[in-house]
């Protein structure tokens, strides 16, 4: 993948973050879908999408996004230049913890 594609996908991700923080959920979701269409393995975009879906009660799809993160992280792949900050890079452990928290939330809502 070229650096130009990475730049575009990550630009959409950063725009989605700003939109979400300002309460523009639908616009944020649209930007995240664009980011992931360009670069399917952009983990921070999957995590943010999961957070938005979870906040809106769509726990099933939120769980799918975090599960996708685990699949991406566990794959053997070449290191790529990522333009997100270090604090936005997630380890397998961090993603697993988020997934566990989400599953607890799902279980609490089923009761």
C-alpha cells in the first residue's frame, strides 16, 4: 500500500475523531467507513467505530469491530508506516480488554 493511501485513510480517521467529539455521529461514521474502505487494517478506526456503535447500543457490531482488530493484529504482516500517534496504537492485550469490557456490557444489558 502506498503512503498516499495511508495518508488518505488516516485523514478520514482523524476527521471522524473530530466529528465524533463534536457530536456529529453520522458524519463520523461516514468518515470511518471511508477510512476503512481505503485501508481495512486501520485498527484505530475499527476501535473508534466500535466505541461509537457501543455508545449507540449496537453491541453486536461493536464486538465485530473489536474482533476484526484482533484478527488484524494477529496476522503476520509487514510493518507499515502509521500516521496515528503512539497513544492510538493498540496492542492485542488492549483490544482484548476492550472486547471483554464490551461483552460484559452486552451481558448486563441482556439481564
